[in-house]
C-alpha cells in the first residue's frame, strides 16, 4: 500500500542479487538515425537482465532508407510522429513490461535490471531512469534535478510526480499502459507528459531510480529550443491535462478534458435542474455534468405531451440536449478518468458558487458531504479523486477504506461547503456573483473573529490594570 507517491516503503533487491521472472519489451521509436540506433541497440544487447526475457522492437516512423539492426521492426499503422510510433511499438510488444527508450540513448549494462526489480515489487510502478546529457560537459536537466531534490526523488511529489515522466528511458507494466488508454497517436511532442498524466489517473506510482543510468547523445530539444518547445506544447496541453491550472486561466473557456465531472442521478425536473444549473455556474469553469437515468426508455412513438408518465425525464433531456457540457448515461461511470475528480450529487441539492473549489482544496482521495439524514440513512454527495480510486482498485477490500489509507478521506457538512436544498436564481453572471458573495461571507466571519479576539485582549488588559490598582 503506497500512500501518495511515497515508494520508499518498497524494498527492492540489490542489483545482481535476484532472479528475474517478468518479460520486458524495449520499444524504440526512431526515424532516420541509423548511427544513433546502432549504438543504442548495442547497449541494449549488453544488458545484465536475462536475454531470454527481453525483446527489442524498433518502431520506424517513416525512415528512408528503412532502419536496420538486431531487433524486430514495425511501422505505425495510423498517423505519424513519436506518439504513433510509440503506440505501434507497444501494440506489437509481447512483454509484461514496456520499456520506452529513445534511439539516441545508451544504457548502462544493468539499466534494465534496475528498472525491472521495481516491476517485480509493484504492479503499478512507472520507473524513470537517471538520464545524463552528453554535451561538452555531462549534465542533467536543471528542471529534473530541482524537482528530484525538492521531492525526495518524487516521494513527496504527490499528484504532480507524472511531470517527470519522459519517453527517453521509462518503463511501465503493459496492463497499466492499456488501462490508461495507451499512447495518444495524434501527438508528436509532449506525448510522454500527457501519457504520464493518464498513467497517474490510472493509479501509477512514479519511481525515480538513480541506479538506472543512461546517457543521451547531445542536448535535448528542450535544452536547445526551450521557448519554442513550450510555445508549441502549451497550445494543446491545456486541453488534455486539467492539472495544469495555469494553462486554463481563461474565465470562460471550455476544455476537452474537464477538471471535475459532476454526476447527477436524474430525479424530478425541477430538482434535477436545480442541481445541474448550480453545477454549471461554479467559479471553476472546466466542469462537465453527466446525467444518469433510463434515457433508453424515451422512444418516439405518439404520446400525450402533458400526461406522459415519463414527462419529467423528457423535460430534463429537452433542457440539456444542446448544452455541450452535459452528457447523458444510463449508468454512473466507475471513474471520471481522464478527469482528475468525480463529484456525485443527488438531484435537488444546489451547489454554492465555490462549492466544488472548496471540496477540492481538502486535497484528499475522498470528501464525503453529509446533506441530510432520514429514515433511509444519510443523504450525501462525494468528491472522489480519480487517481486515488484507481490505485485502491489494485488491492482487495472496501474501496473507501483503501482510499482513506492511501490518500486520506474526510466527512464534512453540506452547509460549510455551500450546499443548499433551496434553488437560487441564476440570472446574470451567476458564478461570479455567487463566488463573490461567498468570499465576502468568509471575510465577515474572519473580521468577527478578529474583533472578538481584540475585545478579549482589551478585557484582559483592563482586568490587569484593576488588579494592579487593588494591589
């Protein structure tokens, strides 16, 4: 059981002191780089990891002439570029572990062994090698060095550990890669960062192994053209990685992957509208709603428009049929992936303008919200962190208990989060003004507490003066 990304609880054997069992496919995307590839393949074939457990696949992304060497060669069946090549290699792989390797990287002889011992210890490990760039001086990425130093080699990195995931020399269980959806074949840059994000949502623990040594011939593209790389990648990463909040600073834009998916089991028309409209009016703009109900029962035969027994269900569908942020499902989703949060709210409860933002600030795997209590028990809303629940599903036991152990959980009252069973009018810029009112309310409470503290301090000073006079 790994809490957060603290893989320090794992114990792996010393290099050379254990007997491997897992098979590994080394996948090398490459294009027009025969000399570099020759060096890379030579290093792969010198590995201490048992040769019969290793296969080598080169995904040739349109080289002319075609690349050659001691490996199995495949070509992308769809698309072009690094994403398409990586996915083509992964699809052809038969190993239990996929080890990504760039064609201009040379591995130390025990590199694969260093990676693979972690995969023998944990099914959902993603291992990142220690990469040195062979410039006039041997150097490491300044960003990577800083992040490793500040996070105890990612043990304290929490949900941001995936940001160090690169394709140069990382490894992942094939089953975890498939659960995350594989490599995005449409991406030719930053496909490794985007994949790292989805692996995190699938429950991955990211391990930075300094004994998995490797050398990159020359500086990286980021080192040579950092501003241009960022300009290119940031144009699309905001759509794909909701955690990069600074790429989503526009107050009105909608994005491909929502930050929070709100699930509302459909109820009566008015009750459902209360909940959905308030969810869409949050101060956080990147929210999507899934309405869960028996939508497949709504057929098109002749019916009474006003006496239809399914009238409320039809009215809800009519109301949101053309709202792009609202979708319809016949059953609740098991996960919000790739969205990082799933919020389930019963119909009839209105969210305050900052309700979702307040729940997220708890930074836990599960926040349960007590809304009411009746004969059937507690009526509750719940905010689930996608990565925490994905991680918990690797283990046996009550899922909420597992999430509590690995990511933390808490119960809170609905009132303190802004929930209400009374619908508010949403005229005008609802999210802005409701959030502003909420801010003012908190400021009033803070000032009241400050006044009470000052009053108490003044009373104490008056009592001390009285005591001195009496003495």
